[in-house]
């Protein structure tokens, strides 16, 4: 099956603290108005889209229930990927909110335990722990098996799917912008197109319509970022954070 999986993070009313707090993290936060524009664009193209459209939300920010209200009114259910060690902390969902999302028909998945480090390069014991600890915590909260997960910050490698499969996960979402899924160690590996605070609804409409150019553009930029990450290592992340910190201090939106 060909998916158009859209990767969102935080959607929350103005003044509601949700998810990670930094100028870099803010680039992944959509206003309610912008998100509703995205949904209208998706609805307009859903009937003639060549893809099965999935709405996914990473990190487990406290705005998840607001987001659920919005997408339910539009006729959708979402995938909510929760970082288990952050449950109940300021800005993140509580166990009660996770149970509510699950009871409303949304899919609860793992986003690892800590959201620290690169899963693709973790020692095997650490990698297994990221999945096992998260799956156990979420299963205990929802009283249901956790069968899906997403890779924090997009650091995917086949060994990540292998470790996930060992914990019962059967579907792993990455941040590679592709509409073609693949099988790896018994997991269906699904790529996603990441939405940013500035992503216009017109781009979402083009993706849903099946236009080639936005997919090609995203894939090219993703490849360039992967090269930069490989060359720069942790310096890439630090430079990225410093760049957005500076833009924030200068008042650049």
C-alpha cells in the first residue's frame, strides 16, 4: 500500500505549552489555524488522492487532545507517538490523556523512551531498552499491545526496525519523505513528510494530489541533510540549534 504519511508534532491553542521548548522545537509547532488549513486541503483532495493519507504526531506533547478534537471533526483519527519517559512532565501528555486518546480510537505508538541520542548508532542494549521500556509503559497505560512506533529525529537504520520488531512493534515510521513502504525484520517501514510551522496548505494539497515535484524536493533536501548529519555528527545538531536560537533572538519568525 502507498501511504502519504504526514509527520506533525505540536498543535495547540495559543498559550498552551506543548512538547519541547526551544526555538528549534518551535519550528515544528503549528498554530491551530494553520493546521486547520492543512486539514481542509487534505479533505479537498482525499477522494482523488492516489495515497492512503495518515496523520501522525510525534513526541507526545500536551496539545494531543486538542489535536484529536480537531482531526475527529474532520473525520480522521491519528497516530500519536509518545516518548514514555516524558509522560506527565510539564508540556507532555498524562497517563489519563493517553487513555482518553486510545479510547477515542486514535493509535498510540512508541517514540522511544528518552528522545535522546541517535537510535541508528545506539549500542544494541540501549536501543533495545528504548523500545522495550516505552512499549511496556504504554501497554501498561492503555491495557493494549503497542504495535507501532516512530523513530525520534529520524535516525533510522535497519537495526532500529530489528530491535522494534523484537518488542512486538510491526510498523515503524521514519522521516524519510517517501510514499513507498518496505518490510524489514517483520516491520513495515513507512516514510513520512515532515510538516513545519511555515508549511503552507498549498504544499499539503500538492502532496495529497500526488504531485511529483514536492516529493522530489523533500527527498532531495532529506538526502542533503543526511549527508550533513553524517559529516557533522553532533556538531550538526548544535549548529542547527544555535542557528534557530539566533533567529529567535533577532525576532525572525
